[in-house]
C-alpha cells in the first residue's frame, strides 16, 4: 500500500547536504539544491535571546569555532561564529543560519523543509511553540495550498507544543529505537507521519502506518542498496547524507 497524494519527494537531504558541506548552513542547502534535492532536513534550537537558529548538537564545539551551550549566548554573538571552517577551508567563514533566513530560501525556490525541533535541554515545549509562531508569522497555514514545512522531533513535548499552538501544521514523530507506545503517541500528538532510524523499520510497521493514513520516512540511509531495500519495505521517503544518490533516482 502507498499513500495517495503524498506531498514529499522520495529523497531528502540531511542537514542541507549531508557530509558534502558544513551541516545546517545556507551553503549546505545550496549544495544540496545544486545536486537536485528539493526537500531538506535541518535541526533548530533557541539562542539565549530566543532566536531560532540551526544547530544539531547541544554544544557549539563540533561544528563552529565557538564553545559551550548555545542557550547561554545571544544571536548577535552566535552569528559571528565560523560554522564552516571545521568542514573544510572552502567553507571557512560560513555563518550559522537563522531559521527565518532558511525559510526564505525554501519559499523563494519552492522547496520543502523538515524542521527538526532539536531543543536545548529543558526548552522542548518553548522551542516547539516558538517555531510554530515563526512559521505562522512568515507563512500562515492554509488548507487551500500545499504547505512546504514539516515539523518533527524526538521530543513528544516539543510536538505537543506545536499541536497546542497550530494543530494543522504537519508533524512527525522521530524515533531512534522502537517503543511499545509509538502508535499511541502518533495518535495522541496527531502526527501525520513517523520518521525512524532505518535500522529498526520493517514492512509491518510501514503497512500499519499506511493503514492509519500516516507516512513513513527513514534516516540516515547513504548507500543505494539500502535505499532500494527501504523502498521495497514501502517507505515513503529516505533522508540521506549522500548527495550523489539523486543521480540514480532521478
């Protein structure tokens, strides 16, 4: 069984361009787009002064020349960090990206974006609420048009905040390991889809989701054989770090 009117492409670029460019930067989104991708995944959290920006880790150390928790720093300081030099000299000086600027890139090019609510510890609900508020300011949800943004999270609390403040914006539950209450959570949070670690997915899980009218995405699949296996299971979309995969799936 496949879902009718499924709105997303079957390949999605992880953190903009996977390992090919500094993750979660505008340069990464441009790289992914140049290689044919039209939907992207990113990670979003709050700065000290409550600006939404892109960063995966709980600290700045791995992907910037900064240190420590971003929740202790204002956006004015975060925006001056080098978020590209760690990757390669080609991207030295690339800055952290604020979510509203990435949204403008998505909307201008008619792309799509999976926004993972990757909150700082203790800010799960606040981050979900802030993201919905920003989306509604820039691109209010309307049932009459295709909506380009998807909200996802490992945190039920972040998804609950999104549900509480704009019930119609599409949501997906992220899952690294299977839990017995997964289908109950999907129902409780009114999620349209499930996004799982590809190593835990099965045909039966996909079929059950589809029977409930929910889509299934998997992360992070980087070789063609594994991608083919996911499609054989009936998975709707694959999130990947490998920008070269698009060449064999066009």
